[in-house]
C-alpha cells in the first residue's frame, strides 16, 4: 500500500484546483474542487461556499454535503453568520463552539446545531483587497482549526480566487460577471438534476450528486453539461 505525506497531498490539492482551468474553464468545477480538497486535507467534516453574484448578492454555489448546503442557505436567508461576516470583512471568522454564541447569529446557530455541526472556520475568498465570497469549514466537534490547517485553507481559497479573477478574465469586467453568473445558473441546474436522479433512482440527494459528479468526471464533462443531459432526459443516472 502506497502512502503519501501531507505535503504531497497538499501539493496535489493545489494541482487539482489549477487543473480545472485546463480546457473549458468552468467556475463551478473549480469551486467544487476547492471545497472537496479542503475537507479532504483539513480537520473539517463538511464545507460550503458562498459566492457574490454580479450584483454583490451572496449565493450558495458549492458544498460537500446537503447538511452544509442547508446551513449556508439558512445563513443567507438570515443575512448574518460567520461566512457572511467573513465576506463582508475580508477576514477569517473562527467559532470554536457554536453552542457558545450567546445570542449572536441565532438563526445560524440553530441551523448548524440541527445539522450536527459544533464548530466552523470561515475563510474569505479574497485577493488584492477584493473579496468575492467565503468558504465555511464545518466541524462536528468543538475546537479551532490548527494554525497550519487554517493557513492551508486560506491558501487554497486564495489560489481559487486568483484563478477566477485571473488576468484573462479581467480584460473586460463583463467576462468576470459572465463567469460568476454561469456558476450561479449551473448551481440551479445541478439542484434540478439531483432532484430528477433522486426521484427516478429512488436515492437520496447525497447519492444523486455523487452519481452526477462521478459521471461528469468519468466522461470528462462539466457538471453543467451533465446536469443538462439529466434534465433533458438524455441521460439516466
């Protein structure tokens, strides 16, 4: 059995994120690579990512589980929470024990605790003073991320942010808005496709997304295109 060091796994995660830029660039694939790599590498049970749309409104665009997705959605509906604050301030927000918020962010607290989360570390998606979103790393036990894990999480988010705002998309601001809007539109399509798969195959939403993601990777397709095939009933998963 071949084992790899943590340094090798971290390096592989950075390669995975930048590999999403090869060929047909898709923001959503990049963001899913970010949250999945973060959970794989860091002391987190799940992750969710909020991205600002062209109008500056935050939207949930990537998550590693239905639980983290629900918490992020409810946080947005309340208009407050660690990820919202991280986006607004451009700084990390760490909660070692969600039960000890003492009246702060009650909607977020109730949602997080109901889904079995006890801690969260919010990481801003930022570069050169520009913040475009935030990633929440959720833990099932109280406690803070180690200094090393927090630094790796921020570095992964920074690389993803730089990739989104790279020079070739900044030549014209409309291109940036188009990329972000496509990610948001794709998210809606993927949620619809998950529902179709869950209904037709009789599986839960977690398994539905796993099938969607697995097929897309195996056939070198974007999640957007695979979801479109499911919605159009030309693909049965």
